[in-house]
C-alpha cells in the first residue's frame, strides 16, 4: 500500500476529471470529495471507487455537465432534479441548500430526484456539522437486500446519516441498512476471517458468519432483521415520494448503470434556538457519559478523526496498482 | 382473556381518569389513545400499561393538569416544554403542531422537552398519516441498553417512528433500538420459547436466544449491534439538544419515576408538492413490489390493520384480572 499525500491524490484525480471534460472548479470539488473519503478511512467509497465512477461517466450513466435544478418549492421544503449529474456534487449542493433553508426557516429539507450514487453518505453529514447544523440525510439504492421473509433482493441497503456538530469532534453516524456491505463481505473473505456476527443467510437459508456463503446466496441480513428491513423500506418510500423520483424497485439493477436515485437532505439549525456553547456542553456530556460506559466504547465519528489525522500525517493509503493505473490515465 | 368492546374500554378508562381529577375532554382523549393502542395489537403499551400510568400520576411523576407550552420559535422549528404532563397527550399535541407548521412551511418540527412516556410511539405516526402528511418522530428513554462494547446500560432503546400516508393503508414503522423489548423477552420466557434470533448477551458475555438469561444480565442487544447502538445515541442527542431537555444519561433510571423525556416530531407535507393521487400510486407501487418479493413479507403497519379489524369485530383482548381491577377503581 502506497502512502500518497492528500493534496497530491486530490489534484491527480482532479486532473483526470478535467481531461475528460469536467469544469475545473467542479473537477476540484468532486476530486476533493473522493480524496476526503479515503482520508477519513472509508476506503470502499473513496479513490477505490474512482475507476467505477469514470466507467459510469463513459457509459453515460453520469452526466458530468449536469447540475441540480430546483423544480418545486414550498416554504422550507424543496424538490430538486439532479439531472443525473455527478452524485457527490449533487448531494453536496443539496445539503448546502438545506443548510441555507434552515437559516431562514430553522429547518430545511431538500428532496433530490434523478441523481447518482453519492459515494460516502457521511460526507454530507460532516458538511452539515462543519456548518454548525444538525444534518440528516439518506439515499435509496438499487435492490440489493432481501426484505425480511424473502430470499430475493427487493430493498436497497439505503444508508442513513445523522450528524451533530460538536467543537470537540462532530458526532456523525453513517450506517447502511445491511449488517455488512458487499465490500465488507469481500474484505472478510479475502482475509480468511469469519464475520464477527451473523451477516446473512447461506444457500440453505441458515444464518451464517461465512462471508463467501452470503456473497453466493446474495442474501445479506438487514440490521435488526425485520426492523432494518422495515427501516430500509421507509427510507426508500420517503425519498421517492418527497422527491417525486424513482423508488428502489424502479432503479436499474446493474451496479454500473445504477442511476435515478432519490435522496433526502435535512438541516436543523440548532443555533437559532440556543447559543452554540450551550449545545456544545450538552453534546459533550452525552459523549462523555457514553464513553464512560466501557473502555472499548466509541461514539459515531470518533474513529474517523483518528484515521483522518493519521492519514494526513502519513499520506493516504492507496493500492499501488490503482495508483499506477490512475497515473496512466 | 376477555373481549371488551372498544367504546366500553375507552369509556371505562376515561371515567377512572375523570375520578382522579382529569379534565373530561383530556380524560376522553388520553383514554382513547390507550384503548387504540390495545385495539391495534400493541398490548404492552395499551390498557396493560394503564395501571403503571396511574401509579406515575399518584407518585407525582405525571402532572395531569399540565399542558405543553411553546417556549421558542424560529420559522418551522419550535421548542415546547411538556411540563411533565401526560406523555400521550403531550405527544399528540406536538405532532398536531408539527402538522400545522407543515401546512405553512412544507415541513414542521416540534422539539418537546420535559415530557413523560408517550406509550405507543406509533400513535403519532398514525396521527400524521391520517392527516395526510409524512410523520417522523422519536423519543429518548431512561438508560436500558448497553452501548456496543459495554456491559452496562447507557443508552435508551429510543423508538423511531416513520409514517407514510396511503389511502389503501398507511405504512407505519414503529421500532425501538433494542432487538427485543423487556416486555417481549418476558413473553418469550413465559411461553417457554427461545427467541427467534439472538437477543442479547448472557452473564458470560455470549450472544444468546435465552430470554431469561438476557433479563438476568440486563444486556439486550441493539438492532444491528454497533449500528443500532450508534442510532440510539444519535436519536437521544438530537432530541435532547433540539428540545433543550434531558438526555438519557440525565433521566431517572427507576421505571415508575422515568420523566423529563425529550422528543422530536417532524411533519413533511407531501401534498404541497404533488396531488395525493400521484403519491398514492407511487406508494402503492412500492408496497406491491415489496409484497411481491415473498409470500411471508409484510409492510410496516400491515399487521396493525388486520389486528385492528379483528379486535373491533370481536372486542379488545383484556386480561380478566386487569379488567376486574380497573372496574374496581
């Protein structure tokens, strides 16, 4: 594994995007979001995902020139059309707009239709928290998760992000509705380790910790069994209805053609209700009481800050083959 | 098990509330919410819970005369103080206010501090859906769930409700962040059945399906292990910070003294964006595609409608001893 400085990684990705026709400012922002994802340790959705992003530009799934457009507005609630532009830029613009709405209305909601994979959902949680607001967002996905009681995929693993700003370190949860992503299953399989808990069903319908058996059956487990199955459905339903866009059952099932996603971005402007010092104190007390409950307990986002600091100091880990490949583009 | 007609159950509970000093209109509403909960099959939080509610009035935890008061307002975001009034009436008023705000702003959010147990959270989801809006609400609770990595409770099992209106049957999810409630564990133990999936840790720290072992260890499992642990924390944090009220770590840990809860009520007014017929069609298509994925698949809320119809036809199931006890009050 190479260690590449953050700015070198970001500028390398940006240069590739400019060469394929991106506007330079948009290339810089899009590349930075990929690099920040790797910087923060979410390796599956950072630079590792960049080649697939390029493939989806080449195959016409992502339109690099498209920008989101407001199609309807009622008070603090807006509908935007992503016009199948780059998913991370669309998502960033949507959370930025929700934050703006929250400055006027206390709360803001952008429902975004017709967009593409947003890569790391947590990016938009950190964005909200950095702006000093509570952020909540989620996306639907193609069908990759069997509902509880079924053996074929009919739900997305629809990630949900909840972010609370805190001067001592934002608290940011970023969870998909499957217990383990396919990326995580592959990683366990390659290292020869069983999953730490049941992660899905094998071909015979038994719960298993064998990652390869779940990859083969295509039956990963929703978090909390029937509960995560219900949550995944609701997230899809609210995103599709509010945005007027596609629901999971309408999204192309081939991963490199996954498009037309529906997403929700909510910003809650706590600073309109109380001074940020009061919020910081209350947030710190909650974090402290959690951490006091056990030596190995972590709050959501805690590990990100540690990984970020390490990767900024040592350089971002990038597979040598991937790096060579990127430099050759 | 007796079968008591809905109106008889509701009026019996209301008469008891009037005798202990409730305003008659509030008594009728409070009693109806208890009866509707039993009607809908959520037996643990309906009439079965009524004696404990009376106890909490007698011990001063619930102030029957208190009504919620708006303490701060910024656009579509409001803070209310529940003044430790009856939890179900406070929650109902808060969701009603969120719905009202959504009529003006597209979205409305009420953050309620200083309230009491809301009984069945789903009540306020059905309330929103009946009013034609998407409703999202959650509450914190006393600490009853160990965070992932700890063996002592430091999180609440904070239920989350998401409700989508649909003419053919609302879709309403009502899930607590523990895989099984203590009520559910007790039911499995009494019937001598193991849990269908792991529900917590035994005294030695091993995952188990033995309900009694989990009751003894007080280590129920969050849904999705580390994921539900994170979700429970975020729900507490957002509720406490936005409402300016107590967080789980500040709530009295004795169940009959549990008070000062913080709750969030969100209403999203989809009808401001598109005709309800378009929403109904999109919702139906999502439900249909889910149900088509397997013969035993259910959508959230589906079973409630079936149970409701059965209980209205046959009378509501009430334990004979409980009924005798109520009639003697």
